[in-house]
C-alpha cells in the first residue's frame, strides 16, 4: 500500500471526499468492511460486527447528503466503538460474560453526536472486561492481537479500538481511558490516543468502571484526525453533570502552528528508572527534535507521582466495586442457573465476572469497608489531591509535560497474565495524568529495532487538548514516514 | 411514676412533591401500573448517569429554612452501598458526611408548654423501588419488583434524641407534617408512603446522662402506630432491665395488627454501607443569594398563621384547629374575608363545618359548601340580616344545594321578619295566645319576657329579627 493511498485513508480526506460527494459513504464503508473481513478475525479486534447495519448507516449518510443536509468533517467516516459504549439495540458486553446478550435501549451521548455528524459505525471492539486490564487478554471472549506482531498484545483495555485503527479496519475509533486504557494501546499499536481532560467528553452511556477517572477518548492515525474525532464528541452534555462547557472544539489549522516558544517539561524523576533503552532513546530524540523546532525543554518534577499506582488501585477498584454491584443476573445479561435467589446471585457474579474483575471488586469493597475507609480510600483521595497539585505546579512552568506512554514496548500474550502487579506497573506513566484529570495524548514516535511501535505521551493543562495535538503534529510533520502501516494491513502477512 | 425515661430519635422520610424523579425525567405520580414510570436512569442500566432535579433541591432547602436549619453552601452526595432486589444500581444516592441542612428544630406542645425538638440534619436522597410479595401457590414464594418509585426524591429528617414519649413523638410528627404540607413540598400521605418514619428507642434510669442501648423500629404506617410502638418498646425495654437483663441493639418491625414490635431477621441488618462521595455528581454548591431568595419566597408557616389568628381574637385552640392543614386555613381565610368577621367565621367552621366533616370523614377540599358561600352566610348573620337559627337552616340546605344563601333565603321563604308592622302583628298574636305569661310580664316578672320572645321566634320559625321582636313585644305589652 503506497503512502499516498494510506494518506487518503485518513478520516480527514474521507470526510472531505464524502462531503463533496466524490465518494459515497457506502463505498467507503465497503472498503473498510472488506479490509476488516480479511483481518478482524485474525486480530480479534471486534466483539460485534454487523456489516449490513454498517452499510445501512452509510446509505443513510448518502441519503442525508443527497437531501441537501450539511454534515461535518466526519460525514461517512467509519468509526469503531469500544464495547463499553452503549448504542441502541447493539450488543454491549464490555468484554464480560455477565453482559452476554445485553442490548441497551438507548444511545450513549457520544454515539448520538457521532450519528448526527454522519459517522458510520464499524462495530464494537474488544476490550479487557469492564476496561480492567492493559492487554485485552481479560476479555471474556477472546484476546486481541497486536497488528505489528500477532504474538504480542495490543495493550488495553481499548486494545480492539487501537488495533482496528492500526490495521486500517477503521480510520477512527473510540476507546475509554481510566488509567491509560486509550493511551497505552495507542502506543503499543503505533496510533494516536487521546485521553481528554476529565469532564471534556460526556460519559453518559459509557459503562462505568471508575467514574471519577473514566473518560472516552479518540484513537486515530494522525494528529488532525484525532482532533476531528475529539471535536465531534467534546463539550457540555446535560446528561452528564461532570461534563464541562470549557471543552471546546480545536480549530484543526491551529495544529500547524508549530512549537516555537513553547516550554516542554520532562519529569526526569519519574523516568529515571525501569525505562526500556529504546524508549528512552525515543524520548530523547523527540525532545531534541522539538527543541530544534523552537521549543524550550526543561526539567519538571512530579514528586507524588510515584504513589500513583498505589493510589489508583485504591480509588479505581473502590468505585468499580460500587459500579459493578448492579450486575445481579435478574434484569439483563447472563444469569447462572441456581436453586434460590441468593445462590443465583452468587453463582451469576462468580461465573459472570472474570478473575481480574473479581479481584478488583474485592479490593475495592475492602478499601471502602468500615474501619478501613480512612486508611485506604480517604488517604488515596488525599494523595490524589497532591498529585493533581504536582501537575498544576509543573504546568505553571511548562506548557506540556513530555514522558513515555509505557516503560516497555508491547509484551507477549500470556507474558503477564499471571502477574497482576507486573501488569499494573505497565501503566506507571499513564496513571498520574488520570488521577490529575489532565488531558494526555499518546502519539507514535517510531519503532524498535524489532519492529514494534513506540509512543510518547504529552500531558497538558485542563482543556489544552489542542496544545498537545499541536506539539504532536509538529513531530508528525518532521517525520513523513509516520503513517506506517503494519504488513498485515497491506496483505503481506 | 416510672423510674425510667424514654429516649427517642425519629428519622422521617418525606417524599418531595416534584413532578419528576430526582435524577431523571420520569413521572412521580403514585399508583401507575408497575414499571411504567421508568427509564434507563432509574432502572440503573449500565452507563447511565444521574442529573440532579433542581426543584428537589429547592424543596429540601425550603424545608430546612422553615425549621430553622442552616443550609450548607456546599453539600455532597454519597453512595450508600447495599444489595437488595429493589435497589437497581446496588447503591442508593444519598448524602452522608456533608448533608444539605444541619440543625434547626420542631416546636411541640407538652402539657401546655412549648418544647423544641432539635434536628440533627436534613438530607436529600433517592427512593428505592418496591418489593411486592403476592400470595403465591403453596410453597412458592414470588417477589415482584416495581421500580416506579425508584429515584423518587426524598428528604430524610433526623431528630435529636430529645423526644421523651410516644405522645411527644406523635405531636412532633403532626407538626412536622403540617410544616411540610404548608410548604407544599410533600403531600404527607402515610398510606401511599410519601411520609415514613423509623424510631430509635432506648430507656435509661431517670437522671442518668448516658443513653441506654437503642432499638430501631421500622414499618410504622401511621402516627398513632409510631406512638403505640414507642410505648410498647419502652415497656419491653424496662421489663428487660427490671429483670436484670440487657437490651440488645437490633432492628424491630412493628406489627400493627398484633400491637408488637418483632425482631427483623438478623441477616438483613448487618450492613456496612461503604459510603463514599458520589463521583457522578459534583458537590452541590448553593449561592447564598439563592438561599436567601428561597427564604423570602417561603409561604406563611403554621405557627405564623396561628399567631395572626389569635391576634384577631380567635382562641388558641380554634387557631390550632384551623391551621391544621394549609387547605383548612385557606378555607378559613377566604370565609372570614368574605364574611368580614373572623371570629364568627371561625365559630361556624369549628362547629358546623368540622362537625359534619368529622362525622363523614371529609377533607376540607371535599366539603360541599365552599368559602364564598359560607362567607356570605356568615356575613348575613354578622350583619343581623338573619338569625343564627335561620343561618343553620340555610347551612343544612346549602349542603345539598348549589344556590347562594341569598337565593335560598328567598326561595325557601326564610326571609327575616324585620319590618315594624309585621313584627307588631306577630307580637300581638303571641300576646293573645299567651295571656297568662303576658300578664306576668306586665306585673313585672321580667323572666317570663324571655318566654314570650321564644314563642315569637317559634311562631315565626326563627325568622323574626331577634332584637326588633323584643321591641315590638314591649311596645304591644305596654299598649294593652
């Protein structure tokens, strides 16, 4: 596949072609469906696909355009949805057995906004069960594989969304990020992944994992595409009281304005140890390149960030233990056969939830229990406040913070499934921004010698998503080979 | 005298009279077919979020201000986690360590003097659904769940443990309900569950400061049952202590049919609610200016109306009765303003209107004579146009007929006799028919004059003008 064709496959060029009626939405949908037909089952990217429904949606977009309706830049652009986003009548399992067969009777707010914008849904992508995991191996149905190396994980929990974008099965996807679940798979699959500021995107219709941390975020193959998808979903939504009007669309042309005069802080204290040498080299290379573009590189410290994983694994499971209490097998989803109500509940939850989910429910229940609340949950909330302050202090000096997205390149399937702690540590660089509620972007910065993607992360001030994308776009422009496609997507593997 | 003192704290749940639920747009109307007033949010489906109903906040703040609470400029919603089939999310959104209102009190009457029962707090929360246990086939237990009530807004009003008897609890509840109904924030209907009460009861030897071990009583469906349950529990605990035993902390269910409080199965009460701040709702921040505007718009409260009525010369007791409900006090106000005589209007409502209502169990809203007609009637009496006796006849007629009292007076031939000639003629008839008594009066036996007046009234079926007929009789007696 030539670079020209790949470039044409960006959301931006597809949307433009469909809007100007050079290309029909149905034709676009067919192209991507055909590609998914060839690769999706090998990659395990989807939990639910319905090509007929996708084509019907595309036909509807063509009809709307034909009737003279003006649609935005996402007209006819295929978008994959992570399976924890509710779409009316479409199976939504969150990768869990307990929601087997569940079809929500309503649309998530982001789904409504994308429908209105003329986007076309390719299906529901695989994920770690209830978004708990960093490899998509915790899906109750099947794992997802990394398009760059089928022996390796795509990251998680939005592994299906990242892989489907990397493999050109869809130009765009939505994921959700609680502690890194958009950014880490984006880095592992060589695509862009944005975790917006907490409150920038409505969570209505996102099946909750940890409500104070969850954010829906876009995955794409270019900085500009990332902005387009973000623009379509951001802003105040009256159905989510935590959503904020300060979240405004990013004028895409502003991404071209470069980084001259910007200050980029590197948290050397956080990145001093345990970093893969090739990732360190990439960090240094990116810093150097951006300095050449006129940015000032400085050191910042995030003194409490080292407590992030401990803090996160108290707060997130605590909220999850409450959010997941509703799955009792009575009204929807999976129900275990049993003699009486109580044992039905127990069997349903015992069989319906996987190991990692059960582990976190237990952790969270414990952390909230009488007599432990102060020592665990309350203390974690206090540390969270300190971490948030670390970021606001650092971001007074710097316009953005630059750090790796992950400490290592993608690992192999099965490598960490029996070692939850090792799995948790993979999120060491992504969790701090989650706790701070700050916007954070992972962007592809190169490949390891063995051909695995590397991603760097930018963290910014509240609602400064545009700044992060502008910095990433500056890097992207210097590296025209940035739009790399895995051999599998080109039909070579 | 008992050697023990009862200590009671009450937790009252009042359903707020909002049209829609606290976190979604579903209707709150009572009595709809099960599970028809529901949506993804109040069903607790995966992915939904609560959106706070501003009116519910306003009603809760009105209540707080009416009972003198401090309204918090910042309060925080919290999740109360417990597992129950009619709780669809597995947690109830409530408030915990930062409630909306703190302090305040309710004044009750104890042996003719006023006692203030302090309030700990008032907080906002959502109701759960309802479990229904229909009679099933032998050996088959079926439970049905109706989620129409899920998400209905409630306030929980927690009193200090300052109530000392069932009777005090009863009066507290009456006055609290009265306030809620006056504010029009709750309909106060215990049968439909819009007002519910749990009681924490303990006893201690008189004079001791420390509290005894308390029991919590639930499931009391009337104020009288709260009173009875507290009396029952007081006796039970005293008997335990007298026989050297110890009261265990437990939850009891009041069985109104048998008049006993029975222990709940222990499994259902061992709760650790694992409260934590609700992440789906921001802290509730209220502008002081907004709170002040709610305060300014508060309607007149029962104690304020009572004070105004007694200043009009209406006796305490009557003022108390007339302010029992907002509807009754409005009925009185309208009647009195029409009649131009508050005291007489009050008398008529107290005796005639309430007499019939009590006999027939009617609410004031259902009473057939509306204040405009009653006011006209009282006005006619107050101005001496008709006697009280004719007034009563009219009143009886008005119960079943729609005409105004003026029309009825004419059509029923009840017009008063108050012209000089007719009265003189009537007086002559009475004197002629009663020669003996007439002679006695002429001889100075003044007491017999009343008899003659009575005869005149009787003969005229009450239509004779009560003062003028006396003049006529005097004049006719002097003539002969």
